[in-house]
């Protein structure tokens, strides 16, 4: 069933206006970039950053489509009196009661965890013993132009080769918006930072052999078509400093201690409670 008339057009402009606060409005209700990012984090269980760079634009489009569909259905439900029906009110009360308990438990747990203190020595000892956890692989920040045939890729390269610096970057983004068939086109072909494993081998091997500010002088062929690559930045493999990961370690050690603390707290509560079978 078609959810939205001309949805393809709506999605096409999504990336173009993604820097704006509001992406689209549905019968007057705004859907913002933050809404999309929040829903994406829920859908991926907080692993949105692990989605391959070339797929992230498509995932965001799908999330936007789902949010638009949700607003359309909710709006129709309101118009048809669903919110005034006994069935809705009963279900709403049940859900509200369940959520009330869940939220209260979450707040209670957070307060108990917040009481746990981790010493500076414990933090540093963990860091020194587990430095391999904080190693970051080398990454490349690149743009690309993806086209179906080699001739089109070579034509783009011929227009870009004489350029340097910001002029090259701006022209590359312009051609990507006009010619690239990848979802990243609307962002000027921007793929952001990615590790070597996040891209297909042919693309990664070339991108990771390039220097900052370079473009490919020959098209790169992959299963998706022909790519022209521009490298905006590179980061070498490195180990994050103690200062950078201190808060992460603290939270991790707190959660480990919390298991023992919670078990003791539950035993204490059980002793005070009246539990009958």
C-alpha cells in the first residue's frame, strides 16, 4: 500500500535539507533531523555508527518514511475518533501504568548506580591493563561520485584534475550532487569517516592508499559501479588517551559493581517486604 503520494520526491530532498532542524511536516506536524537520529539509534540499539557509510543515507531515508507513515496514521486515528474510544482509553491506561513502573525502576536504578564511587587508581589500573580496548583503527574521511559507466567517471575526473584545495572540494561536491547515484549525493558525496573494513575491498584499498586532498586519477570499479574518490582527511591507528576514555571506564566499572550492590539491595528489600504465596 502506498503510504505517501510522491514519497520518492520527499525522500530525495531529505539529504538536501538534512542540515535544517525540520526535515518535513506532515499535516502541520514537524519531523526533525533529531527525530530521525533518535529513531535510528533505537532501531539499531545504539549502533548507528556501525552502519556502513555508504548505507547510512538509505537507512535515514527509511526511518524518515516510517516517521511520516506514523504521523499519517496517527492523524487519521484522531480524525476517526480512536482517541475517544473505550478500547483506546483502556489500552492507554494499561500502557501508562506499565511505563510508570518501568520509568520509576530505571530512575531508581540510576540513583543507586550514581551512589557508587570509583577511585582514580581503579580507573587508571583498568586503563593500563586493557589498553587494547581503546585502540582505534585507521580511518579515512572521503567523498565519492558513483556512476554506472567508466566514461562518466573519467569525464568527472577530467573536470577535477586541474583543481586544488577548496576549489577541488567544492567542485567535487557539486558534481556528486549532479551525477552520483549513491544516497550520499545530496551531501556532496560525503561518506564521513570509515574504517577499511566498512567498505568493499576495491574502494577501501584505493581510499586508504591516498593522501589528504587527493582524488583518484582513474575510476575505481566495484560491484556498485565506477567511483571517483576524494580524500578529505585521514587518521592513523591510535590509542585513545586515559583522559578521553576515563568516563567510559568509570561507567563500565560502576555497572560491574552495581551487580553486587543491586543484589544486596534486593536482599534487603525482600527482608522488609511482606511476600505471600
